[in-house]
C-alpha cells in the first residue's frame, strides 16, 4: 500500500525542539531512506445509502485510523511497530510508512545487527534511543525485535525523573496475563487488592530490579518514552518474551539514554 508522500517542513518540528516536547519516533523515521511521511487528517469517504424512495451516495469526512489506512492486519501491525506506537491516531500526527510494504516483515527493518558475539546464554537488549528491544539466542543470532518505550525524563505526578535504569540485569520474576501495577496511576491505584481494578494493566510483567523495573505489555505506547520507569512493549511481544525467551539466566541489558 502506498499513501501520499508528505514533505515535512523543518517548521513542523520547531515547537518540539524549542520547548523540549517529545517527538514521536515515526516523525524521525519517516525522513530516512526507504520511508515516507504521512500526516493524519480527515478524508472524504463515500458509501451508498438506500431508502425506499431512492438510492444515493452519502459522503462524509472520517479521521484516518490504523484500520482505514492499513486494512490488512499484518501490514497494519508492521507499520505500528515501526512507528513504536499502538495508541489511536490523532489529527496532525506524522507516521512513517515504508516505501515498500508488500512481502516485508519486521525483521527486514531491524535497527539492530542480525548477529553479535554469542555468550552461550540468551541476551535481551533495550535501547532507549531506538525505542526498541532485541532478543538474541545463545549463539548471538537475532531471533526477534520490537518496539519498547521506557521512563520519561520527568514525571509531574510524582515530581521526579523517571528514566529507566541502565546496566546488565537478570530476571527476578515474571507474571502472567492479568498482572497490574500496585502504584500507578497515582490517585487511582492504592496498592491494595480492593484497588486493583483501578491499577494500570501490566500483562506478562518481567521484573529485573529490586525497585520494580521490568518489561510488560501495554496498549499505551505513544512513540516516545512515556512510562514511570518500566519498559512498555506490545502485548504480543511481551507474551512471547515471557513464555518463550526470558529466563533466570538471560542477560537483560538496558542501554543508557
């Protein structure tokens, strides 16, 4: 699928650069070779409306969505993961679309090398600059990669920086599909069993630090670092890592910002 190529003026990014706001990953990726930019907007759609008296064409404007832009679910998921984003699209957003989508898989766009020196153990790497993680097998072969956003520079609700810690860690414990936070959102999650329905879902949580840092699935991945310190990844990726990859011997390497 090829959507209209958008030429992005430098002025579009000026407010973000001036005020330090986060710029979604897609708006950076779309200016690279092999991609083009697309700005979310409302577009006119037509459908046939029929009554007993007559048949007529009804036209109305509808905001772009992941589904309308990419009806094929495989292509849709590929573009979402390349943009490090699974939230609903909003007017004015800029996303990156590969020039060639047909026949491509996520591995064709890996920002990580396809191999590294093998350690004899599995290695999981998260890079806050790439907003992505990579899973290498015991022989150093890249098995899978995907998007992941970490802690943001500053969390106003707790009045402190929230960057994810960096270093090399090992899995402490992991949980299942229905795990929830016991701290966030602030004011809605009181850490008690009675409050759990108000706590943020963190499916397939994999903890690697005493202070509770870990990776988990999320449907709130906005294309930039946005968490209180955990690494949010797509839920299908979290399930795969949790059930099929990470164990107590896996090196979990968190790179610095």
